[in-house]
C-alpha cells in the first residue's frame, strides 16, 4: 500500500488520550489529509499503538461472519495470527 503523501497545507494534530479499547495512555495523531493513528509515543521511532484486543476481536468477528468454523479451527487461526504479530492473546479468548 502506498504511503499517503502529505501536502504542504497538511495540518497535523496530536494529543494525549486513552485507547478506547484497552484504556492505555496513547497519543492520537491526525492530519487533515485523513491520517488517523494511535501512537504509544510521539517521535522516533513512532511506535504505533498495537491494540491486541481490538485486532483480535475484529479478526474473530470477520471469521464468524464469513465462515462457519469449529471452535478448534478458530482457536488455531487466532494463535497463528497472534504469533505472527507478536500479540499477547487476551485471556478471555483462551
Ligand atoms: Zn497529512
Ligand atoms: Zn489499545
């Protein structure tokens, strides 16, 4: 996916807030060309806030909508998905 270019009139905003999912302190960054990103910290290396729960929940919802899989299959997919990305799986999904 190409990185969106920010033109010269781009105005950026960043403020301290709480992640709506995990309630951690995060920085919300947005600009008027449409970028909206949560960061754990502002500045190099710009660590994006990786919200485990949100990502896993989305994945679960997607699978449940699109496919009828057994619990074991879904569990295996979630495990692989999480390991790929280095996520910890929220306990309630184990
Ligand atoms: Zn921009
Ligand atoms: Zn979060």
